[in-house]
């Protein structure tokens, strides 16, 4: 089979012919139909984060495909099922986080495309308990971005506690942000889209954003204050200055939800204003299997739209370059 392989950080990925993996106990072999390209794949390939993947590895944690073979002991899926292989590739199932429904905090977790080989390949192996069924009728190309971009932003909106009639500002309209807008609206919020490119803001308006602010041409804080501020700000842009501006846009009692992970791992927020204005700052990391099942159900019910462009697996390096250059409006999905 063909697989994309990171052999050196910041080096172009190699497309290699490798053996089809065999599913071990509790695992499934999946023939990949579609695999979304997440910015995390680029961070992984560049070794940007404090804990780096072990070289060589295959990235990709938005994989969707058909179960081709079962390892010993698998009862969760059958050959022929369509499943998604999300970021949470494995968790212990026994720790306090797992048993309380917070499995994404499990200290023993394994992450698809980071600590275990991922889905930017023709076949991938996943742990059956953490492969999530994709409902019939959902296009695998659309299911792929939902597997990370969807569940990550859905969980972030849930974490924000946004209520009907409140205002939610989404900072960064792209693969994640265009979905975050829709989930905020499903929860009853009026949405403010913030980005630096007109095509992404046009997409946001098309998806129902009540207001759109171009941060390249406007003082975002002043513009949002003119709208009487935001109750919730979800930060999806990996730039520390965006965190600061999002914080400044909040009304008293507002909630700042951090999702993006800047490379330098530092943020500067004013303590005085945070305390006196009762601002809550919270991190949100992807979502659970149950969250992803909810995301798929919403899409199956035609409550969400996925904006994406399809490219072939061997175009992955060019696709990564386009993402970094801001030439991709929403999501790239790779197909074999």
C-alpha cells in the first residue's frame, strides 16, 4: 500500500510503498476512503510541539473508511462497516478521566497520526473501541473533517456554555471555524466571525454569521465592542495576539475558550481585567467518542455543512504548503 511518511521534521513527506498493517487484538484494519488534512498534521510533521512524534510516522487523524479485517476479540464493528479514526486513538478506559466521560484527558491515551500511525495512507489500523461508526448516508469526504475539525469545535462550543441569545465570536474561520460557527448557531447563539481573509468571511456569512469582521483591515476589539461585546470567544487561530484580542472582546462574565496551540506555547492575558470582569479562561481538547457520534448525527440530519476541497494523497506536500500560505478556505481532504 502507499502511505505518507514523515522521515524528518520540516522535511517534505515521502510517499512510500509499505506493507498493509495487520490488526492486532482489539484492532480493525480500515481501507481509507478519505482523510482530512488538519493543521495539527503540519505541526506534527514540523515537530512544533513540546512532545514530538517518534520518527518515522504516518500522520492523519481524520480518517474515514471501510473495515476490511478484524483483529482477535473485536465485537464493536464488522467487516464492511464505515468508521472514523479520530485523534483519540486509544485510552485506558479505567482511569478517573475515562470512567467520568473525560477520556480525552486520559494519561495513557494514544493519538492517531501522532503517537500511532495515522490515516494519510491507503490503509490504517485503529483500536476498535475508539473507531467511531459513520452513519449511512454521510459522504466519507464530508465525514473526514467532522472527525477532528467537527468534534473539536463542537466540544469547544459545549465547553463555552453558550446559551440562546448570547453572542459567540469565532476567531479563525477555516477548517475548524466554519464548523464552530454552525455549532454555536445550533446552540442558539448569534455569531461574530473574525478572520483576515475575505473569502473565509464570505463563507462565514453564507453559513449564517450575523456579523463578520476582517481583522486585517479593522480594529477587532473596537468593532466587537461596537456590537456590545461577546459573551463567548472561541480561538481557533494559532497566534498569541489573537488570544489577547479575543479576551479584550469579551463582556463581563464572558468565556474565552482556547483551542489553537501556538508554537511558542505562551499567552499573555491581563489578570486585573480577568478577575474584575469575571472572565473565564478554559482550554478545550478535541472531543470524546460520544461527542463525535453527536456530530455525525447532526450532519446526518442536515444541520451542518462541510466546506472542503478534495486532493489526491500524493499531493499532500503541496496541500500543506497551501494551508500554511492561507490558500485553503476551509479543509483539504485527501483521497487515495
